[in-house]
């Protein structure tokens, strides 16, 4: 009987199941609070792992305006699936922090969901890089990569340029 009880007690360990007490011991509330302060996200904000593609002005079907009628902004405008992330969402994409911006500054990781596309279905995201294919060069390492995307807010009207 003792062997059976010992075997049953070992099952959660063998299958990676943790109790709520064990999960509480493994949580990092201070780390979560620091990340929240840095990114503007609230603790518990959903985090998406989205497959990224790049797009630029001059490509077939890409105009100067997004689906809201706002001017597309290099390194700020993203196209999303509205059933996953609503338009007018302000997003934080940590993999873009520190990338070069067109004006020579570095990217802070914030993007604006203002565009949609026929090929953007599910957990996919299109990053607008600017005018011409050469604008994609600084971000090529992110093309087809899985990015960490968090919704950090909403905006009205058109996003800032």
C-alpha cells in the first residue's frame, strides 16, 4: 500500500504538474512588476507569440494610408488580424527595442495596430518598415520570426508619427 501511495505522489513530478502552492513559489511578482513598469503592460496582460512579416511602401497593394485612413508610419504601423488584436491597439514588441529608426534614433518597442491584410490570419503580424525594399534591411532578422507582442493600450484617431 505504501508503494502505491509513493507512486501516486510521484506522478505530478514525473508529468510536470505543479500544485498551486508550487506555482506560487515559482512566480516572480517583483520581476513581473519591473517588466510592467518598463513596458507599460499590466501584470497578467496576454502575451502573443506572433509570426512576423515585413512590408513596405512601393510593394503591390501597399498604399500611403492604412485601413483606418491614417498615414502609415515607418517602424510604427503594424497590420494584424482584428479577431486576435483589435485595431487602435498600442502594442509593445520587445524584439524591436533598440532597432534603428529612420530618423537615426533607436526603437522603443512600441507599435500601432492600424492596418489589416488579406494574408494576416491568426497570430501573424506585419511590420511596416517604410518606403522601398531597402527599408526592410534593418529588420530582416525579424522576418518570419516569432515575436513577443503585448497589448499595452489603445489610442483614438491616428497614431503619432
